[in-house]
């Protein structure tokens, strides 16, 4: 359905574009001065339209038709998008029935960050005694290399390595680590 929507909007844009070219051609047919004025002087096109309605009528009507077709395409797209978004909202309600914003915030903040097994070096054999908690992020970056990514939100920094997430509340020292599946 999205392809149909884009095609309808594109058709409307194309009709409007062709109408604009025809309007410019009509102005140049009247005289070179009118053509240059329509091209470069604001509102000269409006004056030309009212003064030479018979020459400009076809071009303007084509532009209006293009606008209407594009609006119809956007309306079609909005209805399709609304239906899809409504389905997504219903799916979220089904997965999280009766959950309000404060409960969702609590769920997001209370996660267990204790790993089932300590990570050791990424890409190296896991040392059962290894833990990054309490170590400086800079030292860990020197040891493991550049991370896959880093996110800082609400003062908490999370650094992502292959199979490992390191969390820091101050941006310098690891306060928690988590083993993750890649």
C-alpha cells in the first residue's frame, strides 16, 4: 500500500511540475519580459495569471489537479499509517496490559546487572575470576579496544562490547556489567 501512496503523491507532484513548466512557457510566449518576470519577480506570476487568464488557464488547472492528486495520496498514506499505528498500539496494550508510565519507568530502571558469568577479555577465553566492576572505563578501553558503541542517558553511560555491556554512573568507573547475547 505504501508503494501505491508514493506513486499517487509522485503523480500529483509530476502534474504540478508540468503545469508549472506550461505556465512559464505561456509567459514566455506572451513576451520574453513576462517570462523573465514570472521566473524572477515575486507575484509576477499572479499578475500574469489575472491579466492573461486564457493563456495561463490550462497550466494553472494542471497545477491544481496535481495538488489535489498529491493531497489525495497523502490522505491515503495517512489513513494507512494510522491503521498500522493503531495495530501497533493494540499490540503494545496486549503485551503490557494496565501498565502506566510510572510502572514502565520502574521496570526500565530496576534491571539486574549482575552477570551469570564474568566476561574476561572479549574475544579471548573467559576468566572465571574476571570482573570489570570498579575498574576505570579508560583502562578497559585500553585492554579491550574500541567499543561497539556508547550511550549516555540521564548521567549513566553504557559501553557496548561484543557480548558485554559495562555501565558507569559517573562516566569513569564501571558500577555494573552484564553479559549479553550478540
